[in-house]
């Protein structure tokens, strides 16, 4: 979605970013809503037939976490452990909001449509990174071939 990302990351007008974000997030809505509901139901039925209480239980059974509750517990611990550092980092970041970006509430949240623009402007201002210049060193054809060569040598793809 190159056009959407270019607008969301680089457009200086918040209202335009907002409209683009809403349109993008609602593409295929409401047409796909019945399909999504059917898919959710089928995943649940599959899990039930295989002896699991939910699709989440089925999905995590073969993973390291093994149970959805373990995932919830890990994420809760991760949030608690990183909360103080996150608050320090976030308070520093929001001191340097670009023009046209405002906090959405008194807790210091950004509007979802402003987040990518905020990060892009911060990155450009403080790190002088131009992804289009970096991309010149990674032509698509050569990068794709290299990636496929690496994966073709892995035993699980043989």
C-alpha cells in the first residue's frame, strides 16, 4: 500500500491523514463483515472438533507458550517490567511533536492517524534517515533472489 503509507507518514495535514486512515482501515467494510464472522465461527468449530476450547488454545498449543493464558501472563509481565522506562521515553518523545500533531487525551496518547507521521518526522529530524536512499542499496530483484537462496538452503524447505 505505497500510496497510503506515503500519505500517512508524510502528509502535513492531520485531517487528510485521518481521512486516509479511516478509509484504509474500513476497506472492504461492510462487504467482508459476514465473511469474517463466518471465518471466526469456522475457526472456533475446528478448534472444538480437535478438542480445544477456543481457536486461541489450538493456535498456541504447538507454540512455546502452549496456552492463551501463558501469552496473557507474559504480556502482562512485559508491560509491568517496561512501564517506567516507557513512560520516561514517551514523555521525552512528546516534547517534540511536529506541527499539526496534538495529544488526543490527557493521558498523552496520539491519534492513530498521527502516529506514523510523528515517527517519520522524529526519525528524519533526529536520525537523518532517508529510506529511499537506503533502498538504493537493496534492489528488489537482487534482494529477493538473495532471500530465496537463503531459504532454499534451509532443511525445512527441502
